[in-house]
C-alpha cells in the first residue's frame, strides 16, 4: 500500500499539469469562438412622422395653349418670329398676301360712296316734296313714295357700310398676331404655301403661356372613393379631413426628380366618365424657370395622411419571401433573431412597420444573406443614410 501511495504522489504533479492544460485549452477555445463571431453592422429602428402619398400619372399643358389659325385663304407672304422663341401679345407672326382682299375693300368703299349719293338724292327729294304735300300741291302718295325712297337709301347705306367693315375685318386677318405672351412652336407652313383651305394648313402654329402649367390626371372610381374617404374635394381644393388644411400636391418628373414648386387642384370634373370609369382632375403648378413644357408626362403625388411616430426600417434590412417580410434583430446576447413583420407602406427607401417590432430593436443592415437565426455576431452600430431625395 505504501508503494502505491508513493507512486500516486509521484504522479500528482503530472496530473495537475494535465488538468491545467485542459482548463486553459477550453478557455482559449471559448475565446477563439467569441473572437470568431463576425462583425455585423446594425441600426436602430427609427421613429418619425411619415406622410402617406397617392400617385397618379398626368400630362402637362400650358395655362393657355392657343392655336394660331389662318382665317382667310391666300398665299403665305411672311413669317415674322423665331420658332420656339418667346412672343408678345399683339406681335406680328404671319402675313398673308392681301391683294385680293384689298380689292374687295375698295369695291365695298365704292358701294358705300354710291349708297351715300343715293341717300343724299332721296333726302333732297323728300325735302322738296314734303312742303308741297302740306299745301296739297302734290298727292299724299307722292310724299309716301319719297319717304319710302329715303328710308330705303338709308338702309342701303347701312348695308354698304356693314359690307365694308366685313371686308376690312377680312383684310386684317392677313396679318396674324399673337393673342398672348408666351412661347411659340414650329410653324406648320412656309412662305409661299397656300393656307386657310384644307388640305393646306389652317392651323399654322400654337402659342403657350407657361408661366403656370396645368397637369391633367384621372382617378379610377376606386381611387376616387378612397380619396373622398380620407380627404375633402371642396371648392376645387384638396384638404385633409382631420385638419382641414390644403393637401400638398407635388410632382415627380420623368427623370425621377421632384419638382421644386407645390401645386394645387383647381378643377375636378362633375362626373365619372362611364366609358372609361375615370374622373378627370386638373392641378396647376407655378413654372417660373420655364422648366415644364406642354406635352410632358409627370407623376402627381398627393399627400393623403401623416402616420404619427411611425416605426421605419431601411428596405435593404428587410428580406421578403412570398410576401412575408422578416427583420434580422440582434438581441442583448448578441444573437440574431429573425422576426416576421408587417409592412404598412413605404417612404423613400424605408418600410413603415405596423407589426412585429416594438421600436427598441437593433436591426442588421448589411450582410443578411450570411447570417442565420441564433448565430452569435459582433454588432457594430452604424447610421443609415437614405439615398432617395424624391417624395416616395
């Protein structure tokens, strides 16, 4: 027995060394596991008031788009403007050969002169016969005839003057002037063309006032009913049901940029078109820089409501599979927990979350394809900067 105890005593130091090595190895292994946890960027769930918008496709027109027409027939004699440039009200645009109408005016002036002479003769005859009739020197029928002749001469002169005025108006149509200040387009006729009779050009050009532009868009019956339940269409203006304030009308241009000026609704049609099931709405926007032109397409965006203290998460932090949205949350133990969420709407490049988050979570913002539920990570707090500057 003593020999066995002596052998155990001799082996004790070696056993202690082995135990220390094992404990140290386990500690190092745990430390290596902690050090092996990947660094993952995370962001806090944000809180903010989020506006909700409805978007419609519309087409832009000038506040006034006026066609320039040839109102008389003739050969185009001159073009007096620069195509695509600005024009002033009353500025001469086109001239049509006036010779034929000048001859017509001269003929009507001759008729006026003749009618004036006939009236003077009839007046003279009446002045001569009336005193004779009073003395019974001539019959009453002679007086009646003189009066009738005088009145007929008066009517003939008035008709001749009216025909002269009409001819002068037609002659004035040979000089076509701009009815408004605006921008003129490309001419549809050249000098020497016969204009004013189909199939030759009748509409020569168009002038548009674009200091303010109009945008027409259509609401479906369903959209109209949704809007009416959330806002008021009153006196041609859209106002919010809760506050009564006028709703903001914005516009997104074809390049995706948001137009700097705010517009307002100035016309809502009285009925839904039964053939298309849509309702015409018109908004007006200031255009001080002349950026907008007739014919452009744009998206009109109407602010419908504001979600107070909404929870928002960057879209890139959310995965979607068959309509199911999931957020990757890092808990207090640095473990990844996948939480299903419900998305109410989107705002810029964020999702507005209605269910699934309490607002205090840290969400994985990058590398969600590389992580799994229950995985230990090293969260690195970061700040997400939205890259979208437009409304939606």
